[in-house]
C-alpha cells in the first residue's frame, strides 16, 4: 500500500481541518495510507522539518509572519524536493509561485474539484519518481520485480538468497550476494557481513552488536564495523537526516 506523510499549513483552524480531511479522503480513495500533521504557522512547520520529512505539503500563501511563498522559496533553496501544493484564495499570486515548482494550485473557491485534481497529480508524480527504484531478479520459475524501498535486508542461506520484505514475506532470488551488493549499492544498500546486505533506509539502530532492522539484529563483520558506521553516516548526510 502507498504510504504518505502530509503536512497542512494554514493559519485558519477550519481551513486547515478541511484541507486535511479532503487530502485524507482523496488519497485514501487512491489507495494510500495517510498520516497528516497540521500547522498554523510556517515557523512551526519549519521546526518540524528538522526532525521529519514530508511527501507533500499543502500550504496556504497568506500566512502570518513568513508567508507561504517565502517559506516555499527557502525550502527549495535548501535543496528539498518535497512536493508543494498551494491552497489559497490568493489566485493573483499563482504566477509568483511558479518559479518554486509547486505541483499544483488549489483555489479555495473551487476547493473540492482542485483538491481531487491535485492529489491525483501527486500520486501520479510519486509513482513516476519511484519507477526507477525497482529491481528485477531471477527466481526459481520466473523473473521477479521488486521495489527497493520494500526490501529490508538480504540474507544468504547456502545457495539461496532470501530477501526479507516490509510486508513480512521472504522472497528467494537466484543471484549471488556479490551481484546483489553491486546492483543495490547505488540504491542505499550495504554489505555488512559476508552473508548479509542491509537497506540503510530501514535501519533502526546501529551498534557494535549489529544492525537492527524491523526488530531483527543483523550481524556486522568485526573487520567492517568502522566501515559500516562511516557508510551509514554518509547515507544519512545525503538524506539530510539529523544526527545527534
């Protein structure tokens, strides 16, 4: 199932609630599971962005303090590629917003229609952006195509290479671990042990004892402990993650 983390930022409580409800309704109808957080000021949203990332920000333009366009400009200048949809009565500021590459513009005067269009455009854009994050491997009786974001880690059991997935399934592929490591390295995977490759995106904890993913402790080769930690820190820095 598609899963999205969405931010709504509007200084009017009723408007924020309406936007959140419409986003939840439309995205759920398109097969997505949605987590929504609402903010009444852009500075509160900016502070939250220090800790989490959002897939979509539904942003009012006319806001107290830093307005929506100024906030979006700062977000783009920071390198963030989060999709932005402006939701506003200020239709005269549409052209002002265009250099910020918003996904869409929802007019409050045509709210229901524009929200349906904007959410559909978001899901389409998200699927398009993810299309290059799939891999195809030979299996026992067919070729299997998998989303790399749904692979937790890969374990070698004799000749079998077991891919542990986010949905709890374990898929067996007929590829060597060396080939898997080379193929998946550019996509955020790392070989932490002669028998294991992990997806850094799913790491919950990393210590000298191993890598914890989905409650499982994956061993790290003693000779690679420092190397793995440095590689993981490099991965986090490229994701603009907060390290403390």
